[in-house]
C-alpha cells in the first residue's frame, strides 16, 4: 500500500520508497525514514497535497510523492 491510498486518521509506518534519488533524500531529511510512524491528518479539497503528522510535526506532501512511499498500516 502507498501513503496516497491511506484514508484520513489512518496510522502507518514507512516501509520503503520508490522515488527518484533526490526526492527520496529530501523526504528522508524531513523524517520519513524506514520505520517512521505517521498519521494521515487530512487531504486538501482537491486531494493534493496530503498532510501527515510524523515525528511530532505536520508535513504536507504532493500526491505524486505520497504515491511513491510504501507503507504498512498500524492499528
């Protein structure tokens, strides 16, 4: 499953990324590393961007970036 497919209020953990090297590195620097827990806060009215809470702060991601982040759901 990818981050872009998760519903609002869902919790998950990053399991990998299938993004270009530059984007991958930038997201890792912002705290989206393998094993990082997050929660989907909301989607913008048109579905892009997606706001998540990770490592104690809110992060907005483009839908194309979220589609390249592989996640596993956490209950």
